[in-house]
């Protein structure tokens, strides 16, 4: 049981928040490409401009941060924040007035 509590503090969730311009075709294409890159990197859309990803460790999270930095569009703003799995477990989501279930956690695969 102590191992599970310890893991809840080592496993991370990475949130990406962004506000990208879509005033012209080029900006729209850049915004769409950014979202597609997030999805290709294993992120899930939480809200239209908020994407989340489960990371097995801080090191894995840092790898994803570096990937995102490499494909940030030239215009707009992108912010990232990480929280522990324990903190993520305390999120309360609502769809309308009804509490929404949290997304399923991915199964963690451990290799030797």
C-alpha cells in the first residue's frame, strides 16, 4: 500500500493550455497542426484549448515538455503545468450541473 501512495506522488499529469490565433488560413493551419501534434504525442483533449497527458515520471514529463517546445506555433500563447497523480485525483469535473467521471488512467507497464 505504501508503494501505491509513493507512486501517486511520482506519477505526473501534464496540462497544456493554449490560446492560438485563427484569424487567417495560416494561423488556422498552425493551430490545427499544434493540436494534431499534441494528440500524436499521447495527449487527450480536456477542453478545446486544454490538453492533458499521463506521464509515468517527472523525467518522462520533461521529455514531453521538450517535444511540445519544438512544435509551438510562432504566434499565440502556450502554457504548461504539471501536477502529481495524487493532485489529479482531487479534480472535480462538471458537465452541466452533474459531476463528470474522471478519464480512465492508463495502465502502467513496467519493464525490467
